[in-house]
């Protein structure tokens, strides 16, 4: 089958939440098989308010239209870009030196001051120039966080382990909502740069609300680049390095990229809002017993989620 004919699976989350036993079982199977084969699945029926997504995109557009000096004052030194503003071209893919052709903002989990991870994760910062930015981004963060937990429970059922195996890892996790602006290349171009060079996500899973323009592609196990376009109301879910480690690479950390516009007509602005689901900082990433056999022992040594995150942030140029 050619790349143009192949499509990642589409599932409806309401079938898992409120469906019949047969619908629930089919969701688990199709969702799990899709993540296992492609590392990507498209999800409908997730229940996140379309109006909230639209309002958040409006705020994102308003923020990135601000002057460079205004945006730069929200950069947070010394935190690996985990909160606030990260400037254009500052992040690069692992093993690359040229920065990606994007700027972005990170919103993290809000924890009470006495929480054990409050200081480690750090506080959010908020742009005063966009009055509804905090309200909308936190609402979207929490909505995506809840949906992610349900998907992780379904994935645990796929592996035949306790339903809270993966969702428990993400409880109080260092998850991040990334709000990305890709300006037209005619306005800002770095020689050799790509909107998002090929890479694997760091985390457990990523939930991506539909982007405002095309360009996302995944690398199949056959070595073919497959376009990933979403319709309004869909969320794309992909698997990251941390999930790959705990499943002993049964679930791949799928390589993907955002390609540059191929023509002047396509050279338009692009916004996207991926939600990176991370485990709690002290979570030990190690292969589940059910994923190990005599022929396939654990492929990676145990490491905490925080240590692995910092390692990858250094590789991506966000942490020294």
C-alpha cells in the first residue's frame, strides 16, 4: 500500500467511556494496535469543547503578534524552557545544530505551594497583554489532562495490566501544553532550518489538537513519510520515548516532523497546540515485566522521568 493510501486509525473515545462492552473492547484493540504500528492514532469523540480550542487559538495568535521585545520578557532563564516563552530558533532537534523555525510558549501543571513538586516544576508565567490567556490555556490543559488519563487507562487494558498503570505515572506529572507559532518562511528563515526537524517526543503520549495548517508527517516502520492531517474536532495522539521505554519498545517512539511549506501559496502562518503528557518527576522508567521475555530482556536501564527529561532538554539545546 502506498503512503497516500495508508491512514492512521481513527477511534472514538466515547465508545470507551460510555459504549457497550463490545465497543469498549474494540476501542482498546484498535487504539492499542494503532499506537503499536504507527505510534499515532486519531481520536474523535474526546469531549473537549470546540469553543475552548478556538478561544485558545485566538489568544495564542494575539500573543505571538506582540512585539519581539514584549514576548522576550517572558523567557525564563535556567528552567530548560519548561515555562513561559521560548524564542524563535532556540530549540533544535536531537543531533541537529540548526534551530527549528518556530517560537512557542509552555504552560505547565498548577500545583499548590506545599506540593513536593511545586519548586521542581516551577510556576507558570502569564502575559498581561492577553487578558484571557491564563483562563483559556489552563482550561485546555486540564481538559487534555483528563482525556489523556482515559487513553492511558485504555492502553493499560491493551497490555493486560492494571488500568492505572500508565495513568498513575502521569498523576501530578510534569505535563506541558505547548503553544506553537510557525511564521511564514518568507518572513523569517534560518538557512538549513525546518519548521520542526524530525524527532521523537520525550514523554509518554502527546495529544495534538488540530493544527491550523498542514505539514505534520510521521515516519512509518517501512521508512515512508506519511502526512498526518486532522479534521476539526479530532485529536492526534502519538507515543513518546518514555512510553517506549516502559513498554520495552513494543510501542515505538515514532519519528515525526513538520515540513516547510512547499510553495508560495502554502507559505502561511501555522499554529498548533500539542499537550505533552509526562510522568511525575520521581517515576522510574523501566520496562514492565509483561513486556520482557528471555529473548527480549529490558532494553534500557532504569532512569527517573526527571533525569530523562533533563537529558533530552540538553540534547535539544534548551538546557545547558
